C-alpha cells in the first residue's frame, strides 16, 4: 500500500515537473516568436530589438538614442502590438508639466446627493508600455516625475499613492543632435535606466529593404504573441537563471575597475572622470540572466556578461574633458576593461 502511495506521489511530482518544463519552453519559444513578429515591420536592428526584449525580461527600462528617422517610435509601437499590452505615448515638450503625465484631480458632482468631490483622473503614465518621446526636451521637474515612477512603480498625488500597472516598461528616446533648448538627464537619473541603447544607421542592404517595404500599399500585420501574465512569469524566471560565483566576482572586478581613484587600469585613470556604482554590477548580472534565457539557456556565460556590459556601462561611466575633446567614449573604456580584466577560470 505504501509502495503504491509513493509511486502515485512520484508520478504526480514528475507530471508537475514535466508541466513546468513545458511551460518554460513555451515561454522561451514565445520570446523568439516575439522578435520575429517585430521584425515583420522593423528591418535590421537585431541587437537593438534583442536588448529591448532583454530589458523587458529583466524588469527594467531603456533609454534609446538615435538620430531622427531611424524608426525609434515605430519600433516601440510595434513591440507593444506584439506584446498585447496597453501602450501610451507621451511627447515631451518644454511646457509639459508633471500633472500632464501623472494625472490630476478634477471636481465632480454626485447627481443623486448633489455633493461635490475630487476624483483623480489618471494620466498617460498609467499603462504597460510607455514611450517617453524626446525625454531631454522637457524640464527637470517633469523628468523627475517620470523617473520616480520608474523606480517606485507608483505615483503620489495630493498625499495619495496610486500603483502603476504591471508590467511597467518605459522606453525613453532622445535625439543626439539639436541639443539647443534641451535638458540633458543628470547622471543620477540616467542610472535609473537599466540599458542605454544606441541605434545606428542601417546597412546598404537593409536600407534598400526599408525603402521597398515601406513605400508600398501593403502593410504587415503584427500579431499579439504574449500577454502581461506571461511576461511577469518570464521576469520571475529570469531571476532564477544560474550564475557562478566566478562570474559574479568577475563582474565585481569589472565594475570596480571603472573607478579611476581605485582602478589599476591606466586607460581608466587617463580618460574616466567618474566610474560606475554597484547598481551597474546588478544590471550586468540581471541582463546577462535575461540574455541567457533569451538564448534558451538556464545559466549565464562570460559572453552574456561581456555583451551586456556595453549598454549597461554606456551611461554609467562619466568621461573626463580630455576624453570628450579626443572623442573617447564610454564604449571605448568598456572595450579596454574587457581586454584588461582577467577572465575567470573555466569560464564559457
């Protein structure tokens, strides 16, 4: 009798594990399908799409930089269509106020009693995917209201706290040219973005495809692949991806080497004014976990860490005036660090 009961228990446990594994494989397959769905509309930009999806899986936000006409807005809108999530676009302008994005109280009247009361009218920030277009064109007060919501996943108005919808994913864009009349984000606020993604010009072949596919009568249809509940499951699963102690130590050494006061790397001492904080190390490991899962793996490799180091450190390493004059960038510093810091033993 006990043997039969034990067999039934083991069978139930096996079925639960089998169902769990099937669900995981299904979720991972949907991420791959999601990228393919976005690519129906967006030609090229594979690494940009991948980094945006990695940020989503890691539960963070993205700052996207590119010159006008590179489909930044179209990319975010297409992504929202494929995700089956609510989408809000906020065009940031110099006269935009915090209440314009958070919401405001309006005076209403109860027709049955005649009593008047204030009701909070939610702003466009209450959505799943928020496109903050040209975030550097709005004053610091409005920028700060957005960044508070990014950090706390809630907003406060008139002493009342209102939770934001989950998942909550902000993609802010900024234009690297025409800087007159802009309000650059301070370094402390830039640090709130998990990834800083740069969009470059397409290749000659990609540009030809863009011209052919966007000037005809037919438009590709984007299908919803994954919903809010599944995305939240993916975000929980990302946290469970394994990373070895050697790789954690390597990440710590990498981050500490970005700080010119304590770094042993001469290149950093010469060109860097201010290094990255511990949040950068957290971001590298978290996005490396997401990348591993995106690739269908359940363990982080050295390649995952090194690949994600660029968009993580790009806005967290502050170059000095000499570097700016010589056009030495944070990406150059990251490349030098990856060459210099010793690779962990037995790393993949």
